[in-house]
C-alpha cells in the first residue's frame, strides 16, 4: 500500500515485531466513527484476532484528539434501521476490543469524548497526554451513552461516579484520570509515544501465556456486556426520536 493510500485509511495498522500499532485516522473529525471507519476497525480487529505473531496492540488517535465517538453528523442522516445497525456494531466493536487475546494499551493523545472514551477505557492499560480529558456529553444531546459504556465505567469507577459523569457531562482532566488509576501515567504530548511504547515493552518482557491467562481471568470479574446488550436498542430509539438539530448544535466534535 502506498503512503497516499495509507493516509486515506481511517484506521491504520502497523506491525513492528510482536507489537502492533493501531491509529484512528480521521483527525478532521476528531477521529469520530463514521460507517467507513467502523467497517475498517472491524476488519483490523478481525485481522488481529487471527494474528499469532502480535502480542501487544497499541491504540492511539491521529492529530490532537483521541476519539470523539460516533460521528453525529453522519448519524443524523441515517434511518432507524441503519441507526440500529450502527449502535449494535459499535457495541460489539468495544466488546471485541476488550476481549482481544493480545494485551492492549491506549495512548490517549487528546480528548476522549463519549463512546470514544469508552473505547480507550476498554483497553487493558492506558497512558495519557496532559492535554487529554474525558467527557460524556450524550445526556445533553438527549441520548444515552452506548457502546456498552455504563458497563465499562461502572466496572472501573463504580456505578455512582459513572452516573454522575453521565448526568452532568463532567469533564475529567488527565490528572483526575491518573488519580482514579484509569491511566498509569500522564506526560507531555511529545513524550506520549515513548511512554506508551515503554509500557508495551514492559508487557512484551513478560510471559505471553501469563498475560493471556490473566486477561481471561479478569473477564470473569469484568464488565457484564450481556447486561448492556440493550444499549444498541435504547440508543437507536433515542436517536430516532430526537430532531438532529437538538444534539448537532452542541456537538463538541
């Protein structure tokens, strides 16, 4: 693939020995997911799931944002059936990322918004640039957080704090993410790549079997994706019932 073609890909996959780097690559839309990007990420996950040579996967975003979740501008153009499909596929995407056999590291290079934050938090380990923050603005748009977000947030910080974040749309700065142990380290943006790579190298220095078995054991105590299965239906219904202008006018993406 030529450099020009790679630049057009909405999700980039680069392998370096036992380490794979995945980059969300729609910086003009703050790496929010449209249908093409969703399909590309699904393909990347399928490829990684069949890749016995890769042991650690590092996820980050191009540009100044990590991920702004679903592209609301495209979502507003979809009919009810297509909206339902998007909600279902994105929830499955997060679960597949969470259940990936390889160890996963998220390098949060900038704002992680709504379901984009959910994707980052579904990684095994996370580091953040000091310009990063997480926020969940969905309730302000009249829609719930989907992508199995409540299940993951409740598992990480407890249901009460997760509910407060969602109801108030709080902005959680990088230092608070660190204090809550949601990220292992907060660094200047120019040091993020090295910090994430260093974390990946620490993982690669340990037993692949031990890491895999630890992930399998953690899944038993992790978020209950089955209990969040209605996310896609609730999300699709709420989007269908809201006039597009109600949330697009305040879209932070």
